[in-house]
């Protein structure tokens, strides 16, 4: 059963799949940092979330069984699960896309994205004791700017997600993540690749794939060799995240 932190005894429980254990923080909490700090002690399936109305903010502790270089690919499964969670609550004809590798867009406007952390000092060929995926989605805009004036950023409320609560998105993420992991175990990483790549914006004459180390491979019609976009540097600098505001870019 989900467990609550001592500093939030009245927090409502999330309806999570088996093997998940929820830890709720108050609004000033940092789910990503907290999950990293307790990853070794609490272990896989620990899901830290923050009780905010303007953001769906959470972080999930994972325990991979592959060397770090390959284990980071779980980021793609997490991103696909978060995109599917958004799509499940969207109005008809709402566009939910991923801008490689970490940004989530609704109707071409940025709403948030994902991050990944791993222990310092772990070599690429070593299996890390934990990974932490952090997700953050802007549900309500707090900038005071009139909706639509900046088409490059948006919030779920502005795109028709009027009755969706942050907790519902976290619950949907957890369910979709388990579904994608089951497909990964049954059919190999190709199942994850398919779930993730179908969320990228379509481009005529282009075929994409994901390498074993997470790099994005782009093959254009008529070209023999694939163009490679490096995965690891991108993970270190999330394109969607504003560190000063500790939230999605506004």
C-alpha cells in the first residue's frame, strides 16, 4: 500500500499498481531530489510526488539489471508512459508529442518533461544500484500571461484538461509504465522504441531508431548511413527545465 510521509499525515493515497510505494511531499518539496536521497534506502518502486495544483511533479526509483550505458534507456519507457498518460486524459484531437529526448508538448506547446539521475562514480559497464526518473507537467499557468500569447508554452488547463488532477496523471503514468515494461520483457526493447518514437513529430522520408546506448539514430531516404544524436549529453541538460524556477520553462 502507498505510504505517506510524516510531514503530510492527511495526504490522500494514490491508486498505484502493486510494487509501487508512494511518498508524498508538501508543495515546497522537490520530488526528484528527495527520490535521489532515499533511493538506496527505499529501493525500486518508490514514487515520490508533490502535492501541488499547478504542477504534476513526481520521481520514481528504479533498480536496473543492466550496465549503466544500456540501463539509461529506461528513460524512453518512462517518457512514453508519461506521454500516454497525458493522451489518456486529453480531449479528442489533442496533439501530445515528445521533442527528443525529454520535452513533452501538448498542441505544440511545452508543458514539461522528464529527467534521469544515477549514482556518481558508476562506470558505464557497471550496473548502477538505482536510477531515478523525474517527471513534471504544468497543469495550471502561474505566469499571469494571457493564454495563447506565447504559443511555445502552455498548461493542461489551457488545452482542455479542465478536470484532470495532478494525482490522476501520476497514477496514469504508473499504470502505463508497468504496461510498457511488461511489453519490454515480453518483446524486447523494440516495444519501448515503438511506444516512444511514435510520439515524436513525424518527418517525411525519415526513419528513426534508438541505439543500445540510447543515442537517437536518424536515417533519411536515399542515405546509407544514419545520423546519430548523442543521448547522454542531453540527459545532463534537460531542454524543458528551468533550474531557477524549478519547473518547466515559461
